[in-house]
C-alpha cells in the first residue's frame, strides 16, 4: 500500500475502475451504480491514509455541477409554468420531508452536522448534496481544521450507508409496490396512455424499435389517377404525403402541383407509413423500387426557439405550418435535455426541444427557418464553459444572513445556478455556447466520480468509528427518508393532483433523482411512458435538492 500513499493518482483511478466494476453487480433489479461503488472502494482505500489535494476535488465538483445545470437548464425554466405546477408540488413535498426528517434526527439523536448532511444526501439519493454540504461545512465558523475534516468524513460515510438502503427502497417501492397500491398493471396502464397519445395507434415496449422507419417512400403505377394532377392527388390524401418524383417512360418529370399524370406513369410518394399505403387507393398499384426514381431524404436537428411554436402539440405544429405537408417534412423524434420524448401527435413542444426532421433538403431548410435554428454541437465552446464556471464560482461567494444564520450557495450551488442559466441561454440561441450532450455527460459523470473518489479517500479513517457509533440508525434513516416523501407524494399526486398513474410513478422516481429507480420502472412498464413524468421532477429536484445541503448545514451549524 506504500505505493498508493506515495502516488495518490493510483488510488484515485483505482477507485474509479474498481468502483464502477462493483457498481455493475446486480442482485435482482438492484445495482449499486458506479458512484456508490466508487465511494465504497475509495473509503476502503482511504483507511490506508491516502490523500488527494482538495483543489482536485473542488475543480471536478465545479465541472460536474455546472454540467448538470447546463443540461437541465432549458427544461427547468420550461417547467416553471401552470401546467407543470402539479409536478412542482411533488418536488416541494420531497424537500420539506427530507429536510424535516434530517433536522429531526439531528436534534433527536444529537447528530453532528456532517452525519445529518450525509443522511440527507444518501437517503435522497442525490450525490450533489455531498458536495454542497461538504463545502458548506468547510466554511462554518468556530470549527477547528480537525473538526471540519472529521465532519466532512462523516458526510461521506453516512451518505454511503443511507444511499445503499435508500436506493434499494426507492427501486422496490416505485417499481413493485406502487403499482399494487394504485391497483394497476404498470405495463398495461403505460400502453393505454401511450396509445391515447398516438391516437390509439399503439406503441413500442422498452428495448424495442420499429422494424421499418416511420417515414418511407413508395412507388406506384398510375392507373386510378390517370388524367389527374399531382396537386389533386395530394389533396385527396389530405396533404399527408408528398409526391417527390414522377417518371414517364425513360424521362423523369418535375412533380409540380399542376403536372397531369397519365396512364403507366411511375409516381414516388413520401410520407408516414400508414399514409403512403393509402396512396395506392388514389394512384394505382404499388410497384417495386425503380432505379433512378429514388429521392434521398435528409435528416436535420432543429432547436425550437420560435416563441409562437412553444406550447403547441406536434399535430398543431404541422397544421400551423403548411411547409410540413407541402414539402414532405416529418417530425420523427423529440429530444428534451438528455431524454427522448415520444414524437406523438399530442406531444407538446417546449423551448429548447431538439426536433429531428426528415424530408427533402429544400423542404427541411424552409421548415427549420420557421421553427428555430440548426443545432451546432460539433465542438465544445470552452469560452462559454469557462466563463460559466467563473460566474458560478463568484456567485457562490455571496453570503446572505438570515438572522444569525449565514447562508451562501457556495461553489457548488453557484455553479449549479450558473449552469441552469447558461444552458437556458444556449437553448434560446443555439448558434453559440455549444456543449455537446456527449461531452456534457462525460464531464458530468467524470466530475462527480472523481469528486466522490476524493471524498471517500479523505474520509476512510472516520468511516468505521461512525458506523459503530450509530449502528442501525443510518439504515433506518435511509429507508424512512425514502418511504415518507414517496408515500406522501403518491397520495397527493393520485388523489389531489390527478396525475396519470404511470406518469406519477415516474415523477416520484424523478423527485428522488433516482436513475436506477426509473430504469427498473421502465423495465416493469415495458415502456418509456413513466419517463415523461420523471424528466419534469428530475430536472426540478436536480436544482433544488443540492441547495438543501448548505441550508441544513447553516441551520445546524448556527
């Protein structure tokens, strides 16, 4: 172990590798996840008194929390509306419950501020609270350096134990018990909701994909449409398909609306699959692919920035902009943050959503000009990223006193707020401030993993004494702080807010910021429907829960 003490970088990356390996182990529907696994391994290695410079921890935490805010920013501000108010209530329930329980436990069992903060972070399964609480403890007045180090170590240890039991509880409770309490079969309920959203066209189960693409091209031999114009054929099909090419003998004709079709012409139409099948009733029998008649389709991603577009369903959007049907452009996917949302007719478009459009190039360009701007995410704008983290760090230095209690966002809270704002600004004008989702996700995950590893290595010596001191309190606290807010939210969401049951279950997983829980839920549901409720509360809780760390530390430390 001497080489690890002399070269802390070995301990750091060993914690990451072994921790993520441990996190892959599965027991039924439960996996620890890489972050919890990393903390366990780093705590064990930390017993050998391995230390990593605190600046390393601070830098990586700033990267993590800013990236988290940046990715959530567009949807966080989009969710601040009446329609999402009922989901916001669930997040408030979570905040009030976990803060109240953590404060009550601290007073009832005379817990130090580090242990209470670790219980809060672990039971809420929100790793970011570890960082914000640890940072806030370092700024408390009247503590010696030794006390600060001890309390910060208690944060990590209490977090590890409570996270483990909280994780198991939230996964089993949401995916297995809640459907029974709501008296539903989650898979059937999700499928029914999905069918309503798609106009009763049915949907896919989790892990499945269409055997054929949504947008297709087919060729037909003109028999029934002899003597009719291209425009009249398209009108007869309610404009749901576009005639892209016409071939007469060996000659290819331009499919203008006034072009009159003649017997034996070959016509290629493009549209959604059900509509193109119907085209045969107006044109004639379908034929095989015709060499030289094929028209390549282009794909373009557009970020929604047009104010008049925001709030409309996809169906309404198509009806408002005739360019969609006239030019044969179709919405095939909606990306909201890092979540894929069903591109159903009733799906509401929000500012910052990235729509995947499929159609001919000229038509795509016209539609993009109406909706927003082409997404430019080919390289990270480090100017924007750097200034964002600087702004967040400066914001975190501001201290506000409520009576005798000093409160500040700290670097973590400041960078989170800055990330939200900078991510939102990027969604308004996607021509600057690029931070590709893959890069943001990588830095977010690596930033948190390195921060957790550094915290565990520094906390190793305090871990075992704390576990011996409190015994069963930590596991019980972890379970209680999951069950209480989740149960209250279930009752309020179902009886008062009337949230659709599959969405409610996903939203409760989101208010806990529990990715393993929503993974288990979608597996049981065999559908991504619960993910829609999850994205709203997950975004809000990702902003609000990290702020509870400094708040609890400030109240208990005063």
